[in-house]
């Protein structure tokens, strides 16, 4: 993530989406030792990996690479990993089974022993990155899975965010409120909203989150 952010800060302002995909891939790849490349080619799950959603002012486009989300004039768009919902449902089923054996919610929040059940399947899906879904990882990005939203010269209100918000709203305050509501009502994330991990009591969320809102 930090390497990608550094590349974005330094790239020419007239960079196209195709140029960004090539450039950020080359930039990440430079940080691998040559001796690592054969292993990383065969094992994508070992690569440096992140997602990004980018607004290009000159091109008037939003580029969505990986599992992130955005709102354009209040309309929500996302780009989830193909197996994410399946994995979350598998974990939710295991959590419910564990609760049925007498393990308490607090115990599972401290030690989510349901998560290891889905790790093998998670690794399988990671081996499909830049095959069935796009990510930034120093290897060619599968353009078919990059979402591009062109904007005309009308006024637009844009929200760009990571996937750490269960409900993305048109303000940061409301998005944070909905996040905390999720934590109060379903901290294990096994109900209407399902995730591959729970809210740990020592953290203020279950996943990383980034949020920016602006008008153009």
C-alpha cells in the first residue's frame, strides 16, 4: 500500500489508466529480489498486494483496481473479490456452529477460531489474483477486472473508500456511524453483513479503512 501510494504521488498528472497499471506494476516489481520472482510467479499469495481506487482529474475517470468501493453522486459501486461472499458465508456458518457448542461470543471475538477454517480456501483464491480478479502486486494486472468510470463535465460528488466500510455513505460521519452500529449489533459479522473476520475488542474496526469525499 505504501509503495503504491508513493508511486501515485510521483506519477505524471496526465497518466492514463493503462499507464498507471503498467507503471505501478513495474514500481512494485522493482522491490522484489530477482531470486524471489520464480517463487512469486508460482505463489501469488506471497506477493506484496494491495487494492486502489484512483481519481484522475485530467482524464476525468475513476479507476478501481481490486476490492474497493466508491460513490458517484450517491450511487454505490464496488469491485469485490469473486469468492469473498462465499468465504464470509463459510466462516459465518462455522461461527454459528461454534456458538451452538457453548463457545461464547466474547471468546470468539478474542480468538476467532472460525477464521482458520477458511484460510485454505482463501489461499486458493489468492492464487487466482490477476486471473479472476485484479490487484496491484508487481505482476501484470488483468485489465478485464479493472473498473473505469468516465465522468463528463457536469458537477459530481465522489466518495472513494476501501472495503472496510460495511455500508458506505455520502459522509464520513455517517459511514463511521454505520460501522459502529454493525459492531454493536453483530460484532462477529455473521448476519446481514458477513465478513471473513470479526471485530476484535482491542481494535476500532474489523478491517482497514480509508475514505475521501470531494466534488469536481
